[in-house]
C-alpha cells in the first residue's frame, strides 16, 4: 500500500498482485472521495502491471469514467434557452421584423424562464405551462398568425431535446487531478 499526498488530496494505492489494484482518493478542499478497483490491469514486459504503472499509462478520460459519477451534469440554462431561440429562428421561421411586440415580450419571457430553470426535469415539466400561459400571443394582431404561433409553441411535445447539460464538477476535477497524479508517480520512479 502506498500513500501519496498531492496538494490537499490523499491518494492510497493498493496493489493486490497479478495485475489487480485499488485506488482511493480523498480531497480536503472539495470533500471529494473516489475509489475504484481494477481486477485486471494488463501486463508490462511480460509481468503484471503495478497500479502506479497502470495509472501512468491510461488516459484521463478513462480515469474519469471509472472514478467519477456517470450521467448528465446540471442543466446549462443559458445554452438550453439558446437552443430554443435557434429553434424559433430556424424551424418556426420567425423573422426579426415579424410581430415585433410579441418578439420583444417573448425575449423577456425567455430570459425570465432561463433564470427559473434549475434542473432538466423542472425545465421539461414547466415548458408546456410556459408555452401555453406565459407567452402573450395576443400581441400578434393577425388572428391566423396568432393561432399559428401559439400552435408552434404549444406543439413542442419533446422539449428535452433543447436541454444542454454541463460537465459534472467532480469529473472536471478528476481530469485535472489525473494529470497531477501521473506527474507525481513518474517523479517517484
């Protein structure tokens, strides 16, 4: 068992022989704790790799995949609303000069909606209410254009396609930490 301190992070490397090993990482600043066991790390020059050798040979994305949380990170509200604006411009074909009062109000409503978004689930659950009750379609003078615009917005039945998520903070931290760990392990050789 090998204990290493890198900045504010403790690392425990446990070799179990025959190319097996376990890493435990505990950071004081962020309160992160990660561990992973490899039952097979391959061979180097005919003999089983040590955990330190193995960690120096793998890339950061593999390291993050094994130790970090999986799944999507938190919602990126700004980029999610940007996708909606792009959809309005490109798919609904709403030109900048059409229904100017409605567009001005719609932009303000979208900005307010962006500030309220805190999770993908909440965004999806609130989208239909936003499209049906928040947008002021009455600002469009022509009743046929008004009905069409309302139908375009309320007809979006799969709003989750607009969602953009951020990378998890833990995974960003692990990616950077792997590089520090490799440098430290190579210096110890």
